C-alpha cells in the first residue's frame, strides 16, 4: 500500500478515520460505536488500539482535538474530529489495489490441509463443530442485517452489502460442508505425489 505506507496507517487507523468522518467522538464513544457495529467481525481493532490510533493520528495531523466542554478531558474523553489531511489520507488509502488482490487465510482451511494427520473420528467431529459454528453465525448475521435495514432504511448501503456477503459466504460454506461430510469416508492419499500439477 504505497500511499498508506507513507502515512503509516494501519487498518485500525483507517476504520477510525472513517468513523470519525461521520461524527467527532472521544475514545470511549468510538469504542462503543465500533462495538455496536460489530466491527470485530470484519476488522481487527481492539479497545487499546483505538486509543493508540487516536493519539498517533492526532500527532500526525490527521485528527484534530475538539473542545471537550470546558473540562480537562483525559484520553478517554478527548473528542477527535477528522482534519482535511485525514480525509485525504483516508481517500488515498482507499485507492490502493492491495485491498482487492489478497486472499483470506481462514484457520479452518489450514486445519483441513493438516487434517489427514488427525486421529480417527476427529475429522467428523471438527466438521460438525464448524457446521454448528456457521449456523450460529448465520443466525446472528441475519439478525444483524434486519437491524441494519431498520437503521439505514434502504438496501443500498455498505453495511447491508457487507452483511449480505458474509451471509452468502456462510451459506456457501454450509453447502460445501455437507458435501465434505459425504466425501470424508472416501479420503485417499495422493496418487502421484511430487508430480507438478501445472505440467
């Protein structure tokens, strides 16, 4: 991320810039809003990271501190707004092609690659656990989607699109897991180990 690297902005920084572009907030309020929006589902952003990012971006001129109502505000109550420089930095970062050309590395995929070494019966148990987890997440995301639709009042909003994508991914993986369960008993070692599959 050429421009992002120049400004040394992390994903956490960019999420905060976007949030504060909507409305100035203090650290406590930013954390509460991020939690309400279930940001942990799509971005790795902890409570301490929020305060670190706010201070870092304020020092870099991407945020400006606002008057906290005449009281001496501590780090949790200092109100921050995005500066013009912060808006430019966010827009620059969103032009980076790296957002579009990376693959996820889900832990379940790693588990699947290693699963041939599992003890008897473990693969079936783990697949069943994964299925139950996905069903729970699917129920949760469907409730989240209903809540977002009530809040935004239309279908053409980034939050609606994001949750619809997550729902589609869960539905697809659940279908695939059903196929995997049927095929587990047919598992066999590679017939041509070491042969270049691209040849």
